[in-house]
C-alpha cells in the first residue's frame, strides 16, 4: 500500500531509520561494537597462524578464540606476509611460502583453474595450525622447524600468456630470493604453489633452477597425463606461442635443461597416448625427457608403500620438485577438473 496510508507508529519508525541513515547516527536501540584491526602477523614475526582482536600469547579472553571464518582468507589460516614487496623492503623471514597462481589460459579444455587458489584457501579454512597434531605421528607440520606463511596470489594478466608466465617467474624468484628464517637448515625458502593450470610449473622450475644451484632437479609428477608432449605437436602447429601449454611444459623444461634426464618420474598415469607421424611417439618423447612411469594400475598391484618406494628409489638423493595435478585422482573424487582422463584397455 502507499506509504501515506501506513499506520502512524510504523511511519514514525521509518522516519527514525531514515534519519539515522542520513545523519549517520547510530540508533540507541543497537549496541555499539568496535573491532580492533586484525593482526596478520604478530609483532615479533613468529606466529604460525593468524591472531585476532589484539590477542597476546597468554590472553585467555574468549574474544581471542580462533575461528575458521575470521581474518584474512589465507591457506590454513596461516599468517599473511607481503613476500612480493621490493627486495630491499623489510619482510619477516619465512621458510615455506604459499603462493597462488591464478592462471588457466594454457589449457586445451575447460578453463576455470584461475579460481583454484581462492577455492583451495576457502576449503582449508577449517585447518588451524595450533590444532594440527597428528594422532598417527604425534607431530605438527606447522609447528616444526619451518615458518610457513601465505604470500597471496601472484599478479598475472589473463590477456597474454607469455607476459603472465614471466610475471609468475618473477614472483617465484622474488619470494625464493629472500633469505630463509631457519638458515641452519636452508638459506633458500621453499614455495608451495596453488594453481592454476599445470603450465604454471614451467616458471616455477625456472626459479628452482636459479635458486638451487643452477643444476637440473628431479621431478615427481603426479598426473594422469604425461605432459611431455612435443610443443610442435600439441599447439605448435599453430604458433610457438600456442606451443607453451599445460601439456608441453615438461618437454620445454627438458629443452631448457631444468630437469634431470635420469631421475624424474610420473605417478598415476592412466591417460591414452598417441602414435604420431614421422615416427613420433608420446612414450619415446617422454623417455627422452628423462621420465620413468608409474601407472595408476600399479597402485592396485604393489600398493601405496610400493609406489612410495619406487618414487624414492628413482629420485635418490637429488633435489626434487613435486608437482600434483588434481586429475591424478579418480574422477569420482575430483569431478570438477578440466581434464578428466579415462583409462582405456
């Protein structure tokens, strides 16, 4: 009905609320609640999870209780650190940095992985570092030797893949180029990258090569696909630009001398491969790139511990980069992946 025909008490209530909004005056019927700024990192820089409401170490105030939906949306509620500030600016040291790579324009199928870092962080909000002690090992990875932080997402353009991958490489080099916190164990920080499509592994490997002795590293590659396709076959027939994608990055890493030729291994392979023209064969290309293969069916044959033993024997004592594609899981458990591989007999 028209506002003029509303009962007088209701009209007075509307008038009161309008005056409150227009004059920016808090109505006396509501409580005034003031929240102090959220402290992402404690002043001494040694917190291993976010702290809230100005809480101190010995504070037993109920307002200081940890909440899985409070504070910044970091991975596992870890402290946020501006790792990508200029190198000369003061940044609290860390040993392991979580970095988001919102990139998905290197795929040949379904895009959307640019939202992966956000989704992973959101899914990890129920993880609290202070409550992560394992009933099996009686250890807590968040309370071990390494100070773990979240650096946010690398700023990547979605209009030019070449520029975006250079931006990601620069972010990796900047983050791993700082001196670590536990220098007695390692002076170089490690990075846990949240993808993003699998092309993001290439700039990561370039940074690893740069900061870990400028020598090839072994790669343990959990995936249902080989990802060592020749760029001239997958995408390269269109342009060299198109040849850099989520199925060729390991071949390119081999060409650049970033990975070891005799100690890298795939785990979980089940996707079919092709017999190309001019004698080209996906498996031959893969062996040329230095990879051994552990198939998905091997899990049924030798079990989880057998797989672990094979992977450890393959990489030996070399420096190792671990890469995990979500489609290594059975589609029943990860149906949202852009590349669902179905094994064929």
